[in-house]
């Protein structure tokens, strides 16, 4: 899975690709992080109240890595359901 950052903050967001196909959308805004499948209007498959609610960013790199990894795992799980 490849993450493409589409915005740095307010919100921090990513498009998620698997084999060149858009399979997810990640967004952190106002202290709420979510992963949607297969796109921004899709089913929310991961969510967590995190980050800095004022800046719209993760509080540190450790937090970012943890939640991006968990979101990718949730999207992979949804992909497997389609097979």
C-alpha cells in the first residue's frame, strides 16, 4: 500500500493506493483521525480521537506511524473481504 499525502494540516490527509488503485482515504482533522474505504465518501473502517485538535496534526511522529499503520491494516482487511 502506498500513501500519498494530499494535505499537510487542517486536515492532514492521504490517498491510499494498492496496485495503482485508490483503495482508501485517511484524514486527521480537529483531533479525529479516520480511514475510509474505498474513498472519501466510503465506509469508515478505522477511527480514533487523536492529534492536536487546534493544529489538525498528529502530536508526534510515533503517533503518526502507529495510526497510519493501523489504518492501512483496516483497509487491507476490507480489501480481503472483496476477494
